[in-house]
C-alpha cells in the first residue's frame, strides 16, 4: 500500500473517531444514542459525498452494476420517470427512459475520486464523508436555474457548471433512481437524518419528505405514499425514485430522448409583482400600490425592497418603479418593474350657463345656454335641476347645473331668474307649442275619448308573424314555440328566465325538403338580457327600426336537405340569468318551408342534442302566442287631418282588429291581443299646417319608439315611459304649410295597448 493510500485511511479513521459520540452507522444505531431531527449532530448516516463542480473532461459515464445488498424493485415499468403518480410534465417527449426500463444489471463506472477516499479501500457501512448540517436545516448550496440530469451518468449541469453525483442516475425495473443528496443540494432543499426513525428527511419550505432504506413507502407531510420502487443504498449513496420527489414537490421536467437528459424546472426564486389601482395618476395624489408575491417552494416571504417608489409624485413625468421580495431561504426575486406616467393635477370642470333673459312672464319659454368648460374638454355628465322650459307661478326661481368630468371631478353653478305676474301662455298652450319632440307633457286625458276618430281603412301585406310570448315567464327548459314557414316571416320573441339557472335561447331552423333552402335575415332588433321588460321591449323596437333604415343586419344562410342550423343568433350570444328578459324582432325570408323551434335550455347544453328530448311548454293563460298571417298593416289616409282634435286608435280590436291565427302547439285558434308584432305603415297625405302629432297610451304605461318621416323618435326620451292616459309624447309638428307624414309603428313588448295617435291644432304663437 503506497503512502497516499495510507494517509487516506488515517484520514477516514480520524473522521469516524471525531463523530464517535453519535453513532452514524447506516445499518443500526443504539436507541439511547439517537438524536432528534433538530439536535442531530450528523446530518445523515446516508449522506453522499457532496457533489463538486468539475471540468467537462472529468465526467465519467456508463452503467452501474447494482450492489449486492440492493433490494429488488417490485413490478416492472417502462417509459417515464416513475413514482407514486406521474409528475406533471411540460413539452414532454416520449420518455427518455424507454428501452432502459428492462435494464436490471447496469455496468458501473467509478465515481470521481475525492481526496482521502482511495479506490481500493473497502467501503464501510458508515458514510464515506460526513457533513455538518446547516443551522436552519437547508442545504448549504443555494439553488440555481434548471438542473439537467444525464441518464446512466453522475453528471449534472446547472447554471453553466457541471457537477458529479455520488452515483449515476440509474434505471432499475423501469424506475429511475437518483442520488438524493446530490439532487437536494442542487435544488436548494434541506436534508437531515432522523436517528430514531432511521429516515432521511428532505425539507422544502413547509413540505417534509421522509424516506427509509429498503422501503417503497415514503411520507409527504405525514401522509404515506407509495413509490414504484424501494429506496436503497448503493456504495453509501442513498438512492430514491426521482418522481417521488418531483411529484411530491410539484417539480415539472422535460425529457430529451436524443440527448438522454432529464431537465428539472427549478425556478425556485420567489416571484414579485404589483399593480397600481388608479387608472390615472396625478401629481400630488397618493398612489395605491397593491403587491403580490409567492414562492414556487411555498417558502415564507420575509422581506421586500422598492426602487423608485413614492407615496405621491410631486411633479408630472415618467417614472420607473421596481419591486423585489426575499424568501426565507434568502433568495431575492427578479425585479418587477413598471413605468408609469404621472399627469399634471386634474382641474375640475367649470359649470356655467346663461339664459336669454333675466326676467320672464309666466308661460314664457326660457332658453338655457350651457357654457360649461373643462381643461380636457371631457365633460361626461350634465345634471340640471329646476330647468323648466317655462314657469307658471311668479317669483324667483333657482336653476342649478352640475357637470362631471371624465375623472369624476364635479362643479356646480346656480342662477336665479325672476318670473313676473304676467302670463304669456297657459300651461296647456305652452306644452302644445314648445314641448320638444320625444318628450312628454301632462293634459286632461279624459278629453281623448270625445275626440273624433280618424276613419282610416287598411290593407295587409303578406308576412307571417311567429309570436313567441307565452309562457312569458319560463320556469323550465323546453320548446317555447315551434312552427313551419316559407316566404316572408316575422319573429317576435319575448321571454323571462325563471328557471333558477343560467340559460340560453335558440332558434333552430331545419330543412326537411329535398332541396337546399336559403334563409335570409333582413333586419334585427334584439335587446337584453336585462331585468326590465319595458327596457328590453323599447330597445328591441329601437334597434329594429334602425336596422330597417340601414340594412346593416342582413345575413344569408344556405340550409342543406336534412340539416339544422341556428338562426337569429343574436338571441343566444349571452346567457340569461334568473329574472332577466330578452326581446327580439326580426324579418326574414326563406325560399322553401323551414321548421322552426324556439327553445330555452341551460347555457352549457348543446341545443341540437337537447332538442329531441325537450317538452313543448304550455301557454301561461295570460300572455299571447300564435302564428298570424298578414302581419304588416298598411294605413293610408288622404283626407285632411289636424284642423280639429282627432285620434287614430291602434291595437283596440275595433278600429284596428286583432290578427287572427293559430297556436300550432295547442292546436287551437288564436287572437293577437294588442297586435304585438304587427308593423304599421301609416301614411297621412294631408296633415294641416301647425298640427301637433302626439302619442297617448290608453292601456297603461308605454315605452317605445316610432319612425316618423324616417327619423327614430322616442316615446319618451331616455328611460322615461309615458305613464298613463293623461300624458302624451310629442312625435311631430307640421310647420306653416300642410305636409305628408309617414309613421312606422309597432307595439313594444313589455308595454300596454291600445294607444292613440293624437292630432291637435296648435295655438297661435305670441
């Protein structure tokens, strides 16, 4: 034996003697000599030689013969790195272990020698090298970037450096084993040995993994799990299935078959981020920082640091702010940076208005001139108080204007005007003359019934109305309407969801002809979902009339023989919540007869698969449904109108009879009460000069629109309804000469019929 080998033996004996106080035998240890995990003087009896950075030329690869005392693994697996469960993989290729799973005897390449460990010295049961545990139980080697393991090799690469494990990565009976100490050193986890339980312990943040030699069972935070093969010792190196660690600690990996590598994703740095809650930051305003941080290993975040942060910025300009956090292992996150633009302080708007006079008679029209300003020209909201067009009581009147800019800043201005004791117009005459188009005023509604009816006649245009409105409130999934139609067809669909679930409505068209059918959507008016029936009804009519004007919603579908397609798809774009309403108007044309089903189903169900199982729902006994021919009513009146008060009733089932049709699902006749869904095309060829045309509801509250001389006019503006028979909404005024006036009207769903068009001579202006 040469001198070098003798010195190595003496060195090893000295090491063992130094730790004789606590036996470190891997095979056995007296109970009274064991120590708890927290007080153990020796980190592990199964500790490997700590891997060392080496030059590439020093790497030794090959195969290893299993040591004679290595237990055999149960079962046999091929293909992937195996453990209790498959570890999540990213971009995984076909397992690099394929073809190696059957390798049970692997030829060995000796690990790189370390000083003081001669190759020809018989390895004792005690470890070849003892390491003192770090105070906090963590590995002394800080974790870095991704770790590359080489199959059948003890070579490992990380952050551009090459390291050697105590034993090569080995496959036994389809299970891939790694040297546990080498792995945890590189990952940055803590490793300890419990002398009492004879368990090797890995610590990762709050996670604790415990392994025993010759056992297929390991624990994760006290929960037992089964590995595909037992842990074992090979030449004093503790080997465990790789996937027992990756699966327990959620480490993802990629396998490269051609390179024979396994790359572990070891992004162990904590992650920091922050947002600033304000959409805009103004100089001088307090900045609201909302931070977020996490550790991939579940470690506590103990510290943070900022660069460029200020609680408020005194000057406008561009600023860059960075944020980092530190975990309990001492690792800092990469900086998270944000560049912000600090704006000059927002100036509030300036509310201001004038009037054309300072003093007015009772019933004299007041002109308000809004002169409000904003430094960004961004006044988003204007609210008036007491800005009546005229006052009918004498005295001072305070008018107030409040404006709000796009930043939420407000300003208010008030002005006092004086109303004298003189009268210019009465309340009634003033409203007839000056109430703006689209706005309403009150009057004596009892006078309407005594007005002369306009003796109009009508003719019908062929258009088949499919009115799906009963049950209006739908309590369960089902078919709410089904019908067949060809040629010109109008759909009116108005329903409320009362199923307690999120649902969708669909219209399915099926072609049961031997020839392809063409379905043409000519226009579309859809509104909802919304909790308010009158809002949905008014908006659907408004959009329908605008679509008729522009033709913007035209679509064409070819439906093959035996094919079903969704049509009128605006209906099913958005799910309906409980209590919400949808309303749809649309005209369409098909060259062949198509079968239509209007259905309501849960939002995630396939309408085509569900349709055959759906029941046909009964009518609710209150609202109307039916198929009605001749749903476009043409009224042309050539006689003079407007020289005296007169009215033109609609939807009264007298002057304007209900459409008569059928309910195809109940196999009964139907009468279209109120004539909802009917489009009225009214032409008044001889309206007298200075005539007010207004809208007066007779059946209750009404909210809708009309198309007057091709202009959409609200009944009434905004979300205001004409509430009762003592209110009227202005549609049109003729000037100094007689005119021809055309009005398109259709009853808005959610409103009440009948209604009257009123024709009132205007009083003389003063």
